[in-house]
C-alpha cells in the first residue's frame, strides 16, 4: 500500500526555526516534493529531493533519507506569511508524474 | 498572464446534474492533471494526460470523464453529481512526465453539490 505520514498541525513563533517531518512507504520512488498551500489557494512548489541529503533554497531546506523513507522540510527565520499547509508528496515509481500526497501539515506562525 | 487557469472558480449545483470544469495552461507543457481535494484537505490525483493521451487514471467513478481537445486544455466533465463529489478540484500541468518535472497548479474550482 501507499502511505505518507505528516503531523497534522504545528505551531511556531515568528523568527524561529521549524522542522516538518514526513515518512513514507510507497511501492516505488522517483523523488519527493514539498508544496506550500495557503488557505483557499493552490499548492505551490517548494522543493524536490531524489538523492539523499539536504537541499537548501533560501530560508527553506529539505532533507531526504531514502533508506529510512524519511524527509523533512526546515523553515528558518519564520515569518507570519509562512502560516500555511505544507504537503509532502512522493512520485510513485510505477507512473511518472503520479504524485501521492500526504494529508499536509498546517503550520501556524504566531507573533 | 495566468499560467494555469480554471473556470469556474465556484460551482454550486443540485444532485443529479451534469457539470464541466475547464482548465487551460499557457506554459507550453505536455502533461496535465486533475486532482481532488476533499474537506480534510487530502489532495488525490484523478487523471493525467500527456500530449492528449490518458496516462494516469486512478480509481475514479465512470461519472468523471476528462477530455483533452489539445495539449493546452484538459476539461473535466462530471455526470449525475452526488453529494460526495463536493470538493475542490485542481488542475495542474508539468513539462513532461520525467522525474522532477514540477507540477504547477491552477487556482482550484470549489464544487458544492446540494
């Protein structure tokens, strides 16, 4: 079966660092995506990992360990506008382009 | 210019009706998708087309029929609407189906079936 787990909700303080974890068990693996979705809006692309290690992009970094079926999204210097849902998605090896999404982590950033 | 656009943004209709949602992308992408996001915000792929050919068809009732007149458009027609069809439907597109081809999402269509 296909399973992607993320915490449902997280709260953090403006200026702090937060780590959102994602674990997955899928029949195949062609890479892992992180998307950001503000309430009432479309998901927007944040990062892609296919090799083990850390990918850094400004205030956001994403880490992948394929052997552990684990990824995390790290957000630094949190801003109020970072309040959103963060979706972890695995590209299933069977069908390229077939993204399997987790249920998302709703992050609330407080002053 | 909007990269991926959908119409309508909101759709309220009665059970049993037939409705369509239109999607267009001006990114020159070859692949387009339809996703359903339910009330619990769970985003799930329904269909994928590459150059007007169906490549992904998840377990979706036959009442849902995608149509791709050209590679810039992927419309979704739904027959005999049911209460459980109420959700937000997102169209997306990507350059191709290679790994790491980022999918770009449209603004969504909120469908409410009464």
